C-alpha cells in the first residue's frame, strides 16, 4: 500500500509534468513550430476585409508589397521575411512575427504574384492548419485601394474556433501594420517620382 505523502508526490509530479507538456504544446502552436493539422472538426472563418487607400499608382504599391520577396531584400525587412525558394511568379517564404521578448512566431507561406493587381498567400506551416489570403489592388487615377481578404481554418470544433479567433485577431493586426508600412513607403516613392 502506498502512503498518502508518496501518493501526493506522485500526483504532484504527474500534474507538473502535464503542465510542462501543455506549456510546451502551447508554445509550439503559438510559434508555429508544432503545426496541428488533424483534419477533424474543421471550422473556417473569414479574415478581413481590410482596406486602405494609398495616394500612389498601383505599380508602385505592388512593388512595395513584392519588395520583401525580391532578390535584394531591404535591410529593414531581413529580420521579418526570408525567401526559402524562388520561382518565376511565386516564392516560398518564412515570415517572422515577434510575440513576446525573444519569442517569435514563424509561418511559412507560398506567395504568388499576379502583377499588377493581386498577391496571394497560402499557409504551409503555422499556428493553424489553413490560411489563404489575398492582397487586391484597385487603381483609380493616381490612387490605389489595397484590399485584404482571406480565410483561416482550425480543427477540433469549438476549441479550434476559439483558438482560430485568437490567431485571426493577431493575424489581422499584423496585416494592418503591413498596410501602414506599404502606404507610407508607396506614398513616399510616388512623391519622389513626382518631384524627380
């Protein structure tokens, strides 16, 4: 027969081990290091739409979107994007997003370019099993409307839906930040073109 102090120590050890495993699994999911694609209870939710109007021609805006994936990546983006494989109209790229402290999420996506009006992204590895997104560019004179839309899918029914909502909020926040950068850089490039 096992004594109460010994039984309590065993239960405490199991609970601590479970907490460590649960914490590691959570970190793996958040950072994209342990993608979970069970194909069970899949739920898909929309991403966006998000829109921003940019005072620059469409080809300049498209160039700003494509810049991180080019042969010569701007220094400011080298810590955020790394091209793993390159084709004629597409790349396989790792995207790095800071989470907290030194912790960062890594997503790997296929990025397909359809100049001058569309860039599509399809998730290969990340915190959820399915994401497909598009940046759509509509030109009117020297102004471009940049629109973001997509969908995000998670497994495991309600638990997956809750996780998907948390991921989607962060995902859309990153897109909004990208839109701010694209807008400021495209408008600055358009001003240089007008002045030069």
